[in-house]
């Protein structure tokens, strides 16, 4: 199962667009929207989940919703006693000439 943030799992939805749950056409994996009727996974969503992975690269812009999505994702993990993996990526460095 995949939990999709704002812009959807594939990043094709417009900013602020509410997204429904879908099945990803490329993988046939169910995608539960966290930017539609709810903002964080429910206990029912965790029925077949052993571990959670949050892998959205930070774009270092405050108005993006991904950091608040992470907070709600972590809250849900704690409430449902699920471990979470968050891959660490080096910060991008801007080079100005």
C-alpha cells in the first residue's frame, strides 16, 4: 500500500487539488490519499502494514505541505505502533557564479 501526499503519488495533481484513493496503474498497488478526505493514515489503513517508509525529498521551501504530511504520518505511526523509515539524503547545495 502507498500513502499519497499533495500532488498525488505520481506528482501529477495540481496544488491544493483534493485527491481520491486510487490503484496505481503502473504497479496495481492501492494508493490511499492523504490529501483528500483525510490527512493521515487510519488504523484500518494499517491492517496489512508492517513498517512505514517516508521517502519524499524536501525541496527546502516552507509552503510545501510535505513537512506537515511527515508530521501527520509520524503521529499516525506512533498511534498505531508502526516503525517508520525515513531515508536521509544530503542537502542540495546551490552554487552561485
